[in-house]
């Protein structure tokens, strides 16, 4: 409402994204992993359950207190790799391009969950090791949408959108994957490389277009 009044006084038209039913949130997703219950038990001990440390924007999702060490090609490692909960039925590590270079990985850009044929790695926890045969990816930039958000933007699940990031380092992302689910809140995820490239800040204005 405040933005509408400000734009009206300035004689400007309210941007489409600003007029949306739900405000668009854009967050940088740092490197992390998703683990199955079996992997958690192997890394932390029988019967172990993740401990929520910080709840995230999407309902039910959280950053766990627990971290693991990732061992990549040629024994290069990243320590304190954060686990995101709750557990899933597959194991996946999401890295930025610079992370992959440092570790010696050649990883594809994939939609979360599409891990067939991707590189694997070794994870180390306080109770031992867990070998991932596959699942190391660079996550495709994507937007979470509830069905009413998808209707507003005129898109459907797995469509591709563009996102214009304004500010001091304006950038347009041409391949934002649409993910639609009843449980989702309107939020774009980009990785640390992408966030740094466009100088994304909490108050940076971003807008989605078809």
C-alpha cells in the first residue's frame, strides 16, 4: 500500500511484480546437502535425527545444526557443509561453480532431485563415512510458487521465466525454473556465485517475467 502511494505521487506505474498478491522474495542459497535418514544414521549414529537450527522461508524447511565434511576428487575437502532438513528419500549436494572448481568437480546444472548420472562424493561425519554414488549438482536457478502465484504470472510447473535484478549491478537471469506446489511460498533461489555477480541485497528490487 505504501509503495502504491509513493508511485502514485511520483506519477509512475506500479511494476507488475510489486503489485503481485504475494511479495517476491529472492534468496541466495549457499552450498548445502540434503540427506536420507539412512545417510544421517551412518554419519551420526543409529537412530540419530537432525536438529533444526534455523527455519527457512519454505514451510517446514530448516538449516540443521549438523554439518558434514565433503571429500571431493583428489581428496579435496569442504568442511562444515550444512545439512538442510527435513530428510528426503535421496541424497544430494548443491554447490556453486566456484565450489566445484575448488573441489575438482565437473558438475552439471540440474533441477533439484534430478541426480541420475551426476558425480558422487564421500561425506564424513562424527560416526563415519557415507559414499554418495551420485547427487552432486549445481542447482538451476528456480522459483518456488503456490498455484495462485503461478496463475498470477501465467506459468505452470517446469516452465522457464526471466528475472530482472535491478540495483548497482543489474543482471537478467534468463533461465529461472518454475516449481509449483501447494506448500510453496513465492521465493527465488540463486546460488552464491549468482548472488555475488548481481550484488543482491535484502532491498534489491527484482521482478519476474515470462
